[in-house]
């Protein structure tokens, strides 16, 4: 037996556990999924799970780090192609909706953490999961909206996330994956109108820029 074989087997077992946990967390939620459920789904043993991750909580963090990093890297690459605020907003909404269709398990897992009930997940984990997509949107909006103030950029980012949330909640609660192809453009128009409005309808909050 070569020295590489045990390492390959360990890597395979670790990924199988991650995939099983992702499916169960997406279907049932973190709080309702036990270690026994995960190892049963993965067809492995509890000692194997504890060997690789130490606890269910550590497994969650590892899974978020792995799936969320890939999700955010893809989002950042997509938004980097945007040349206007409208394009940033439209691309973001399309990205979210496309992931619901093409990668529903990963989308349900990640969006459930970001937008669903807390399920005994540590607050810092939820906060960090939300922070990077928000930062990606805000940085790209700032880059293409030269004349907009930082407060307007922040408000536009908040409005964009707020307007896509109903579609996300429909996906999480009812499994809806099909939305009007006009939705990304409609949301983008509303957000850009607010971003470029010379006469704000509310007092803009004082915010610190994201570095």
C-alpha cells in the first residue's frame, strides 16, 4: 500500500462527512441535526467525525468556510465584470437566483444561515457569513458609482439585499426556484434610482467606509 492511499482515503472521508452535513443542515437546520444523523448519512462513524472536526460546531464552521469561500469568490468574480451600478445590482440578483437553481443544496445551506432562523448558531459565525457578500457588493458599487456618497452606497447595498430577501425566503420556506426573468432588472432599477436620486427622501445614516 502506498503512503498516499491513507491520505486519499482520509480526504475522501472528510469530504463525505462535509457533504452529508451540508445536505442535512440544508434540509433540517443545524439545531435539528445530530452527530448521529450526520454519520448515518455519511455511512461512517462518530469517531471519524470527531477525528476530523472535533465537534458538530467545528464541522459547521469548516463547512461554512469551504462553501462560503467558494460562493463569495464566484460572486466577486461575477461582480468584477460590472461597469455600472445597474449592472452590479442586476448581476447580484441573477447570481443569487442562479445558485438556487444550479446548486440548491449549497444555496439553501448558506442562505439559511444568512437569512433564516438562528438555530443556535453562534452570532459571530452568522455575522462573518453575512459580512463578506455585503462587502463585495459595497466595494463594487463604490467602484462604479463615482459620484455617489458613501452613505448612498451603503443604503443602496442595504436596499439591494432587502429587495432580494423575499425571493430568498420563498426558496428557503417553499422551495421556489423559478422567478420572473424580469426580477433582476426590476430590482436593479429601483436600487439605482435611490442611489442616484439628487433629493433623498430620508436622512442618510452616517457610516464608516469598509476598507
